[in-house]
C-alpha cells in the first residue's frame, strides 16, 4: 500500500511537472536564470488561482505574451512579474 | 474635494491596486492556493437547505465575505454577516447568525509539489454563538483535473451562557474537470461526524454527494453545487444547493 502511494506521488510530481517544467540552465545568452525561475514560480502560483495550467504547446510563441498581458491584472502581476512569466514560458516553449 | 470626486478617486485607486483573488471550483471544499498579495474580492454565498424528515422546512442562508491576499502564501477573509431566512410549519423569519474571520496559510503548490497543502483557521462569533474551526486542505492538479480534499475539525459553543457544546469532524472530497478556461464541472462528497456535547454516543453520521459547475469571466465567477443526503439523518437537509458568486474589485 505504501509503495502504491509512493508511486502515485512520484507519478503526480512527474505528470504535472510537464505543465511547468523547471529550468536549470538559461536557454540563451542574456536571459537571467533567476528571472526564469521567478517566472515559473509566479506561473504555477498565480495562474491556477482561476484555471488549470494550459500545456505550453497549446499556444504559439507569438500568442503567449498577449495572453499573459490580458490576464496580468487578474493575476496581480506587476510589469516585472509579467515579463518574468513571459520569459519563462518562451524559454520552455523554445525547448518544445 | 467633493464627495463624488473622492469616490471616483477611491475607485480609481482600488482599480489600480486591486485584482481578482481567485476562482472557486467547489463550494463545500476549499482549495490550496491562496490569493495573490494585494488582491481583494467579494464573495457572496447562498445556501438553500431543504429538510423533509421529520417535517418539511426550508432555510436560505447567506454569507457576505471579503477576501484579501496578504502575502504570496497567506490570505485573510472577513465574514461581515451570516444570516438566514427559515420557513417551517410553525414559524418563519430572518435571523442574524454570526460574523467571522478566516485565515489560510499555503504550504505547498498543487502543480509544482507532489501535493498542494494549506492550513485553515476560522473564528466565528454571533448571537449566543462562538465557533472555532480548523482545516487541512490538500489539492492536486493533473492537467485539466483538480482534486481536493478537506479535513475539518469544528467546535461550537452556543445558547444561553454558551453552555451548549457540539463538535464535528468532517471530510470532503472533490473533483473538477475544466472543459475550457471559463467552465468547469465536477463532483463533491461530504461526510460529517457530529458529536453533540462533544460525545459520540448518538453516532450521528451524515453523507452528502452531488455535482457542481463553475463559470468565470474577467472579474467574476459563479460556482453552484447541488448535494443530496445519502444517509437518512433526521433534521439534516435532504437537499442542499449552494451558490458562491465572487467579484474582484
């Protein structure tokens, strides 16, 4: 029973991490890793206040900034927060 | 400055600094994420409870609440007034019940961590009533699914001199599926263990189960749950319908 519970928890962690993968290295020069991690933190905390996280591939790189901008007021994102979320999404999107 | 100009200025400032606190996908369960810092939201609850056993009666209960995001992980809510209208064969009328304070602290995230956890504490006081309620809230998001579990311990002092005592342990389980970013449907299950005089001699057990639906737009949401009693406990509602309407300033 304990093994089954452990397997479920590991599965839970792996499955949902796909919706907000962690970034361990900056995908390109000039992009601050701290900013990307801050963006991920905001992405997983603020967006799920209203809806589940969409898969990153669902929208194009061009669409994401507008989507985040449209929801930034609702999610209490200040301009710097908004930029961090967009930078994170675009960094993940680039890897897909 | 005229009153009107002051009102406009206040509303403008509120519009600039406040935001939506968050959508509720369930009405009988709480979710683990807390509101963003600086967000303010008004939530209005309406619960209709219909009792058939031992005799017909109906109650409409209302709650008017303001929810405030304090920090990234901590939120507070004030229940300005809980009141109700009841109607049974012998009497009917309005009644003020209580006012209260609710505090929620978030420990982990339902997406980034294996399980999202929050702890909850509530204090309510009213007309010959004091209530203390603690809760553990667990949540997990899987893609478009949200699963939530609440374990609640409640102690009530009521009546003349607050001499009447009652305890309750309840657990609730909910699942919600997001059809699109604006619409979710789900199920809620609620099990109550009631301890009159803090004893379990009467072995009062109630189970309620039913569907829910949640719809959200830019600055507001509405969530409705219909619960039917799966047990046959006297004086407990055979049917309950709860609606929560939330609007961000």
